[in-house]
């Protein structure tokens, strides 16, 4: 059985904390980070920590993915 929820896709370089309110106000979010693979783990820790400090839990409220292509702002 599949369950379909409405959600928000947030895509970018996540160099500020504007995404926190977006995730807070969404039923579920997918965060797509445009970053070099070597920096991906550190960025994930940074984002998970910031969201946890705001009471937002990974997998219950959002997930994180990395974009394959470079981000064009």
C-alpha cells in the first residue's frame, strides 16, 4: 500500500536559514542540496542540526537529497 501526502520540495545551496520556516510550515519536505559530493555530509549535519534545534525531525518531517547537477542560481 502506498500513502500519498502533499509536500514541499526545497532546492538550493542552503547557505542561509530561510528553509527552516518553509519546512516548519509544510506537512513534509524534501530538501535537495546543490553541493559537491565531498561537502554533502557536512552540509547534511548542519541542516539536520538546525532543524532539530527547531523541533523538526528527520524522516518524520523531511528528507535530504543531493542534486546530481551543479546549481545555477
